[in-house]
C-alpha cells in the first residue's frame, strides 16, 4: 500500500460513522415530522367532531332563545320543555319512530322527560304543559300523556354555529354565532 492511500484511509475513517449518525438523525427527524402531522390531523378531526357535538346540543336551546338563568331550578320550565321537544325533533329520528294523529306527530311524555333529564339533569323535574313557541304550538294531552307536534314547517328564531372552542381552567368556552331563521341561504355547491 502506498503512503498516499494510507493517509487517505486515515482521513476518511470517520466518514462512515459520521454518515451513519447523520442518517440516523435524518430518519428520527422524518419520523417526528410524520408523527406531528398525524397528531395535528387527529386534533383537527377531534375539534371538528366536538364542534359538531356542541352545535347539535346547542341547536334546540339557542333556536328557542330562552330567558337567562343561573340556576336550572329557576329556569322557565315551559321553555325547557320546548327545548326538550326540539331536541327530540332535531335528533335524526326515524320517521316511523312515533305515531301520527290528526294534529301531527305524537311524542310520549316519557320521551320528553328523558330528553329533559339528558339536557338539564335531574335537579329539576319537567312540568308538562302545552308549549307555545314562535309560530307553533306543541299541544300536551294530559289524559294520554303525549305531545302533538304539527307537521307544518316551523322556522326557528335562531340557529347556532359554534365558531371557536377554548378550554380555560377546566371549563369549555364556546364562541357561538347566531344565524336568524329567515337568513338561511344555499350556495351553488349545496
């Protein structure tokens, strides 16, 4: 072996380990970037799902524009019944889940009570009565313990649109936009 080849080998003896270290760091960096992308996508999907859930929960509440209250036991019970009935109607129920009569769909009192407790808890009990909303009436039949829901179109006063969700000190803070019932529009894409 010539002296030039020996010197060349000595100069390059750190080339392979250094190249190996650089390759390992490159692979680690690539894995980190991929994992960060996957986590960001998961968070976006979860956030979108949460917004949809909040919209679903808020729709029957906001569309009735209830009086403010700071204690559920002091809330207007008639408005809470109205919200409970709307929650049932907005729950993607099957058309044949309930019977139909001359006055419209018939919803049993126990279903309204169950929805009431689901939305507002069990600290207060519903007071079943006829509900007069903005341009509609949900008629309560105390003998049959049912509500009659008219089949005509009912336009809600407001529909909510959750714009932003923030978590602060263990609480969820929602920024909600209101869309007036007569302000609905559809673009060319649906």
